C-alpha cells in the first residue's frame, strides 16, 4: 500500500539545487545561449495529466487494476488446500511441523523485501513498466512451481512471485490515486474498494485452490494461474497507461531535447544515484517503525489481522477436521466465510469517508479541514465487535456437539472487522503523516508480510497444546488489547500529532 501516496514523500524531498551542480550544463556546454527549461504540465487542463485522461479510460484502468489486485494476491495461499498431496509427492513429513507452509512464507518475505527495496524503483521507471514487468516476472516464476521436481524449487521461486505481487498491488493503488486525485471523495472511495480487493485477494486463495484441487491435481493450482495471468497480460498492456507524473514529464523532456531544446524535469536537475535513492527510501520506513508510536501500533495491529487471515488456513483444518470430520479440501471452501465477511465489510470504507469529510465542519484546529482521527471511528467497531467478537465466537462454538455454522460465523465476523480496521488504519496514517505517508504505509506493509510469513506456524502447536477454545481465545484477547488503540488516538489525537516530528511536518497551515 506504500505506493498509495509515495508521491508525497518525493515531493517533500525538495530536490532543486543550484544549476551549477546539474548535468545538463555539461550536456548543453555548447548551447550556453539557450535557457534551461524546467518541464511541467501545461496548466491544470493538460491532457497528459492523469486526472485529465478521458473518463472511460480512467474507469477502465481503475476496474482493471482493482481486479488485478484481487487476482494476484490470491496466489499467496491458493495451493494450501492441496498441501497434503504436495507433502506426499515430495515425501515431506508434517507430523510435527507445517513444512508445506514454507512456500507461503517465502512468498510473503518476497513481498516484504520488494516493497521496501524494489518499489522505490517505480520513481525511476514509472508505474506502467513496473506493473507490466512485475506481471511478466510473476508468470515466469510461477512456471517452475507447476513443473517442480522438488519442493525447494517451489519454495525459492515463490519469493519472486510474492515480490512481484507486492509491486503490482502497490502500483494499482498508485494508479488510482493519480487518476482521481482531483476528486478527493471519489479517490477516497476507490481506495476503500482497493483495500477490500486487497483483503479478499489474500483470503480467497484457499477457496479457489480447493475448487481446482477438487477436480485436478495440485499442479493445476499453478497451471491455472499461468493460464489466467497470461490471458490478462495483453489486456493490461493495451488498457494501462503511464500515470506517474515524473515519468510522463521525463518522457516529454526527452522528446524536447531530441529537438534541441534544453528541457529537463525537476528531478533531472538534481540527479542522485539509484542506490542512494533506494537506501534512503528503505531507511525512513524502518526508522518510523521503530520510533513512531502510531506507526508501531498500526503496524502491529494490521499485521496481526493479516497474520490471522493466513493462520486460519492452518487452524481451520485442525478445528473442522477434528470436530466435524471434514476433508482438507472442504476446509478450503470454508474460508469463503472470511471472504463473505470482507465483502460485507465494504460498508466500512463508505462509513469511513462519511465521518471523515463530515468532520471538516467541526474541526477547531483547521476549520474546513477534515480531522485525521475521524478515520478511526469505524476501527472501534471493527476491532471490538468484528475481530475480537468474531474470535470469541470462533473459540467457543468450536465443539463437536454444536453446528459447524457457529465457527464459520466467527470467521465471517473476523473478515468483516478486518476490512473496517485495515481501511481505517491505512487512511488515518495517510492523513496524519501526509508528507511521509508513503514511508509510514511501507512500514505497515512490511510488518503485515512478516506476520503472514511466520504467525501461522504457531497455529499447530498453539491449537494442540491450548485446545481449540483457548487458542482462539488467546488471539481474541490480543485483538481486544489492540482495539484500545483507536480510542486512545481519537481522544488524544492532537497531542499525539504534536509529539511526532513527522506528523508536525505534515500539518496543513492554519
């Protein structure tokens, strides 16, 4: 989600220096009689500006990238319903440890690494090529998984698939922001829908995989991805268009230079090495993760929710196979309950926008400016009633004497609550940090993927030693503690912002 506002970080950098330090003076050494032109859009109505693209194209790109987000994120756990068949083929002993979860772990680690260290390259190459390039890499590295002759091949190649998915997902969000930035309410609503697609994509993998594995071998969970992604690629190449302002202006400047006009973008006037840029981009999220209270707690809470969604792929097998005699494939279908809850949770982003824009009328600090803390109202409901309540329901209806519907309802409640909480956190962090929003969101995304990678490994030991009821209850209590966060920020939001140098630097003028 870091690309949602990464332009804010780059704008904050203040990259204009003395022209005596720029490379174009050497380039134009024999053209000293010509004045250097700084390229920009030709006014607010410039047709090259993404927000001025034809409406039909903006809508088409938006639909395409929302669907792409859902499609590629499902790759994270699409094979888990077939893990027993994979273990059998490669002689993997899972009696004491869930070794077949390692491909999910490397997928998530790839997403974490690429989001921090590779995503900044989008600044240099633009959204269009980053999206298409990542899509091709994803297809290429899925092929070895489908034809793998050993388990290590799957584990290693999944790292690059996860990394590509992280780039595609973040590019999708960046595209939406660029296309609709001139219409804040529409943009905010679409970002809410993107977050729903992001969550549903992470949850729906086992459901799709179960349907495929029900009729075909486990390898087809990968073959189907290759076929589907390959069919989508030409549509993406044709419909998608570059929306990153810096990339568009750089292309314009190059065209002018070919005509002998010394034109450059602001970034070209003060170039920095790619290595320095990537390291600087990676450093700030990690610093904020360790020093900013809001970023730290937001990361832990959001990461805990994503980790739980993947933990359900492990715990649901133990619960429903042991209590109700279900098969592994049937437990994959069961996770549709989480997806259903997330889809219903679409009301969260709608309510979130309502409270946010309405708060501008009663803002004592900056009249007419919405309060960032108003973004967290829906998180109070999602955290307490949705996630915490759902975990308690999942825990204390897990008895063989009760219907399987009870735990399924608990899973749906968690999905519903997760949508409200993740949407609220993402929007609050973006509004509160403003100039440093990309770094804050990158830190949260990094934490989410680390929890996805490792938290589910605790499911087996925890549900075995504590029992189904108390294992889920422990998770419910953790959720209950984290649910206090929005109440604290809503009550003391102004003071928290004043104590944060990053937030203070982002406060709009009075």
